[in-house]
C-alpha cells in the first residue's frame, strides 16, 4: 500500500484547517505553560482522528504522523496535562480507527535525533525524544512492533564509522521496550554516511532492528548495489513484518533548480517490485495529493470529506 507523511494539504486548506502539529515557541511556553500545551495537544489529537478518518474514506491505509503531536512534551509527563483524560479518550479513538482498518501508523523523529552523537547531552535528548514517541504510540493503543515504527537515521559518521556504530548500538540498548521494539533505521542521502549494507551489518544483524530502504537516498550510498538488491537486503531484516520503504523523485527530474536530495512535488512511477514487496511511503511535497494523483489520477477537492 501507499502512504504519505504528516501534513494533509487538502484538510489544511479548509476554512477551519485540520492539522496535528500545533506547537509554540519557547517564549510562549514560558508565558502560557502547561495549560496551553494541553489545549494544543487536545486539538492535535482531535484533528489526528479526523485525518485518519479522511484517510480511510480515501482508501489510504499508511500514514506517518508528525512528531509535533504534543508540544513541549519533553518538559512534562503526559498525565500532567489538564486535559489528559480527554486526550487519552481521543487517542484511544484514533487507535480503534487504526486497528479496525489495518492502518499502518508510524513516526519519523527530526534529523537532530542522533543516538550516535559524541555529545552525551545530545544522546540523552535523543533518547528522551524517542521515549516520547513510544509513549504516544502506547497512548494510542498500538502494539510494540515495527509495524508501527519509530524510524530514525544514524545520520553522521564522526570520522569513525565503527565507533559511531558502537555508540548507536549502546544507545539503542538503553531504550525502553515502547521504543526499542518499534525502532527502525534508514539509509542516508550523502555518500559518506550510512548505506543499506552498512546498516545491516552495524545495526540490523546485532540488534534485530529493521532497515527502511529509501529509494531516492540509495543513489547517494549505493555501494555498488542495484536498487532492487539494496531493497531485498533491507527487506530481509524485517522478519515476519511487512517492510516499509520510502519513495520519492528528485525535483531536478522535473527541471527544478534544486539540490540533488530535494524531493519533487509529485511522483510518476513507483516500481511494481517495490509495491509488491513493501508498504511505500510516498515522500512528495504535495503529500496526499501526490499519492492520489499517482494512484488514481485524481486530487481531492478542498472542503470535501
């Protein structure tokens, strides 16, 4: 199946936009605090429920949720939110939609989540951030399996890949089951960084952490493997769980003056062997519109349900 990430542009364009990434800057957090964070989190979970229902109505059963679901959650426990009971009720409703319709629901924390950092503070902050994602998935009521994954990058090499891999493994082993049992790792988009075979050797084999194959990134870290060879190597790390892959096309393919890594607005051709062997996250700037244009040759009309 095909999925899209985070923002639903159709629902965001409504007169009363639906989105689940309401946040606030530090100044606002300091002035308005827990009550406002609770209000925003309640709105985010409520809109997440509506987005999930919209997805199901449009036969979309793979969705990556934003990592801004609960603003400033690193500063408090979920149960401290004044609206916690209502948030938990709506989160449970989201979980029922996901489970009843076999929706694949995942997270992809921000690039600054670096478990292999040489900075102890960065590692601690990264672990804390990942634990929040695990807590949200638990609140929604989803099993602790890579089917509902929290996907990250190693994202650096610090001039010593062997030592970096060791730090990454040590940090992974500190994660709670809420995160550890859902964790996946993805190949990078710079030649010097982490390829599929390197991730298999450094992460998947010693830790039993599945590798997400990013089709677009593979051109930068192919290590002599074809796209299909790299996919099959990554797919072999998933055990009984259907693999996740990311698919995007470069903006340059459509004549845009952009970095080679930049994603295009739409996609035109997802390989059949990729769709047959995995659930495909379409990483295009037009989000659900790109998915529907590719799949159905249509786009939703703003304001429809």
